[in-house]
C-alpha cells in the first residue's frame, strides 16, 4: 500500500499532539525535579546547618553558665565559707587562752595585806576582781553575735544558691538541654539513615532527567521528520516514508516510556518529601526548643545569677561590718585583739607572782633595813668621827684665839649641826606582816605558772 499525503498528515498531527503531551509532562516533571533538588541540595543542608550552628551556640552558652555556676560554688564554699571557718577556728585557741588566763586571775586570791587601806575591797578578792572585764565581756559578746550572724548569712547563701541556681539549672535548664541534645542526636541518626536513599534519589533523578531530554528530543525529531515528509509531496525533498511510518508506530510506546520516567520522578518526589517532612518537623521542633532554652538562659542570667552576684557583693560589705574599724577581716582583728589581751593579762599575772610581791617585800622590808644599816654606820662611824674632829679643831682654835674675841661677837662653831637622835620607829615592828608576805611569796613560787 502506498503512503499518501493524508496518512503523513495523520502522522504529523499525532506527532504534534504527542510532542505537546510530552512537553507538558516534562514541564511538570521538571518542576518536580527542581523541587526535589532544591529540597535535598539546598533546604535540607541549610536547615541542618542552621540547627547545628544554633546548637553550637547553645552548648557554648550552657557551658559558660555551668562554668559560672561552678565559679560561684567555689567562691561560696572555698573563698567565702571555708575562709571564714578557717579564720574562726584559728580564733578558738586564742579565746581558750584568754578564758584560761581569766580563770587563773579568778583563782588567784589577793591577801588583804596587799590591799591599800584607802580602797574598799571585799575579803578574799581575786586578781580578776581587781581588773575591769566589762570591755572583755562586750568584746566576747560581739564575737558571738558576729559569728551567729555569719552562720545565718552562710546558711542563707547556701540555701539561695541551691534554690535560686542549682535547682532551676538542674531541674529546668539541664533537662531542656538534654532533651535538645537527644532530639538533635535522633535527627542526626535519621538523616544519616536516609542520606543514602536521598543521595540515590538525586542520582536517579539526574539520570531520569537525561532520559526525559533524550525522549523529548526523539519526539521533537520525529515531529520534524513528519513535517519534512509532508513537505516532500510539494517539493523534491527526499524522506524515507517507510522509516517515518515505523517511527510513527513507536510513538505511543515512546510516550508510555516518557510517562513511566515521569512517574518515577514524581514517586521520588513523594518519597523524598515524606523523608524530608519528618526531618524538617524534627528540625523545626529542635529549633523551637533551642529558642525556648535561649529565652530561659537569658532570664536565668538576668534574674537568678544577677541576684546572687548582687548578694555576694553585699556579703563582702557585711563581712567587714564590725565594731573594730580596720581594712582587715573582722576575725583577724578579733584575733589580734584577743592575742594582745591574753598577753597583757598573762604578763599581769606573771609580774604579780614573780615581780610585784618580791619588789613589795624589798621596798617594805629589805630596803628600809639596808637603809638603816647604812645610816647607822654613817652616824656611828663616819659622821661621829667627822663631828669629833671638828669639835677638837674648834676647841683648839678657841683655846688659841678665844681670849681675843669680844663676847659680843658670834663665836665660830656655835649652833653647828649635830646628830642628837635617829628615829627608826616601825622598821622592825612589822615582823608578823613580813612573815605573812613571805608566806604569800613562797606560796606563789611553789605553784606552777
């Protein structure tokens, strides 16, 4: 059967119609290819990178807050409470020594023979009764009050740190952060598990896109051949109509192949969307959690941490508040004051026992005896001899020149000083009092300090 113009026109119309169908399919499929490529090559990596960056910043902030909390914990426990406890413990032996020396003063009775009669002192008075302890009592009371206030302050500080910092950070912030980390790990695992499939989709789509182009070129070329075949009836153009006929018979199969390729591409889009949708949902959820924790971090820093920092700054001022004005720590001041008081009263007790009583005996008994002995020796020996020599010299002078001196004149040697009597009353009258004083001295000498 010969191929007529009408048959070629049918082939041409069919080729044109099929080409239009193919172009429409390719146009739609091209959008699908572009969407999948954009999602897998751009949006998904961008989304994952954004979350990675946000999580990196969040982890840095979490670490920063953790380090700052540890810094505050060390400052409270080591630099504050531990330092105070160390200073307070150093003060205890000093207080014990002061109490000990005050007990020794209280246990040291003062014999009545030592008391000046001008003072009204009770019988059996102790050295402590003769000292003013009111200021010491006030000092010790101030130390107790200061220590009590500091213990309350330390308890309040620990409680505030626990309730304001530790509990909110552990029960809220850390739990939120752990949930974010867990979700991020799940997201990484899911993306890793599907990365091979998604890569396969991209690779397959690139190959299918090449098939689409090839099929479309084939249909376009077939349509061009049909047009040439139709024009060959009007000119001398040579076209193999039998080949054209065979190609026309294959057009439906070619279109079918095209549709199959398009279906695979669309199916790939559906599969990738399903995977991407799950990843994107988790990624969005992760981003929301990160944003939420960032807000919690901000409030925690501006409120909880700030309040404790303000408290710690005021604590330093509170520590320095004591009745003793100094740039040193109050406990250091108390330590120096107590040490000085202890030294003073130990010296007082030691001097009373080892110096005062001996000196008192010396002044009341030893010195007067030595004085009288020297005076007696001087009067009875040196002064008497001197007086006798002067008397003999005077008598000799008067014997030699006296007859020549008028009676109205004052004779040399009249009214010369002379020793008539030396009064030693009381020097040896206090034998019993001396014995009592010596007994007191021996008593203190025999006792250990």
